[in-house]
C-alpha cells in the first residue's frame, strides 16, 4: 500500500536545504509514495519539481483580511494547514526545516507523524521560541541531521529519534568553463600570477562576512585577492562591512561580486582555493562544490566541514581565529601543506544524489 507524504519547505528557493528536497522528490519511488509539497512562498524552485506533484502555497505574508483574522485570534497559517490535514490525508509530514513551527502545532492537533530535517545548528535556534523548539524536538517522530555535528546538537537538546543524512549535491550541475573563468578574472583586474581565494554565501554574520576585511588586513599581500560570491543582506552589519572593504588599506584586494546564477561555478573556478568563514555551518553544499572543482579549502571548525575535509584537501583551524585562518592560507599558498585535487574530487564524489537518496530511504523505511 502506498504511503502519502506531505513535504514542507519554507520558500522554495535555491538554498542548499531546499535543493536537497528537490533531489529527493525527483528520485522518490512513485510506486511506493504519493507526495505533495507545501511552500510558504511561491518560489522559483517550485517550477523544478515534477509537474504531477501537487503544490500548496501556505500564507506567510498576510493580506488585509488575513491580518484582521489574525488580530481577532484566527491564525491564517493554522487555518490553512488544518484544511490541508483534512484534504491531503498524509501518513506523515516531512518538514524540511525548523523554521515552520506551525506545522508541528497542527500535526499534533491531528495526530500526524512528523519527520523534521535539521539543516540548522544552535546559532539558528534563536529564531525560534523556546516552546516551539521544544515542541519540534519532543514531537518529531524522526529528526534527521545533515551532519554529525547537527545530530550531536540535537542529542544535546534532548532528542531521541535521530538519524544522520549527510547533505549531497547533483554533480551534473557543477560545470566549469575555464575560458569564462579566465575572462571573469581579467574583468576583476586580477593578475594572472595572483593567488585568488573565493568565499560564497549570504552576507550574514553566521557566514562570517564581517570577518572579510579582517582577513584582508591580516594577509596584507598584493599577490592575494579575495572574492565573495553571494546574495547581499540589506542590514547595518553588511553596510558597515562593505564600507570597511572599500576603505581598507590592505594590499590584499577584496571583490564583492554579489549573487551569481549563470556564472556561479565559473566564479568558484576562478579561485586557487576556497575559504569557509562560517561561525556555524552544518554541512555546507558549497564546500562539496569547491572540492568537486578540486579547490583546496581553508575553514574554521564550524560544523560538518571537520567531518568532510581529509588529509590532502586543505586546513581546518583549531579555533575560530582570523590569524589561524590566514596562517592556513599561507601554508597552502607556500606549499607547506600538500594538497591533492584528486583527493578532493574523490571525496566530494561520495556526496551525490544516488548515495544521498539511498541513505534517505533507509532512514524512512526504518521508521515508517
């Protein structure tokens, strides 16, 4: 008998966690499962899901009527999810983030089993209230962590039913064009013999964007360039950091190229190495992508990266220290730490869609 699963995702955008959900739903055995997907925004990723999967857009930005309803005690999100619970009679709900606590509220109300897939680490828990976080931990029938670091955090929070599923990528999407990368390098005015370190991610504090000018100051090397690729957050910290980058007296140049789509992998390929400055990061997909491109990685011990990087792939610092990171960068640039691109490519090759889906289905079959 087929099982019915209703998947929940927050925005249906091309974030790492939502891309993983896309890969799972493209691979899922439709002879065994009937599925639907709930998003709290009409994101571009919804167009990439198989056409026959029902899509439901739950309200997150309320219209006038919904705002009035909310203020008189009728939560439009709860109302919508209650209707879904009645109409789409799922065997369980698969919530692909901690950021939709309303799903747990309604699942409990209808005694629906829940899988919560944790792509978050403790710094992100602050976005939830204490009762909401406790409810996710206590009620979820299966909690999936995307790295051992994530699973350990769940265990420390009192969770019991924990499964490990390392994040993975679709290797076919990682394509580079050396000619285009060389042109991008020239467009940025980077000399041919300069050493380029690429960083990628939203310009957030968690991703360590604020440390970019500190790294440049510590390096102070005219033969080194730093490129940050990623969407800009419009807040005071980002503005402050941008001003620091512009006014920096460091000989090391900083390039902020913003969010990239068509040239994303070509920008990663510009780099001679990749920097991961996150304060916490469960198992960043960009580190897999960088390794697949054969780039040595220097990272803080921010989470899953310590489980990913092996000898010959780069350096993980012992502490969250700019000085230690720059020391690691110099060791690689000066050849004092031996790196082997074939080892990086081989390691990244393990985290593919086929292996990821197979591990996912084992967790689901074991629990349901």
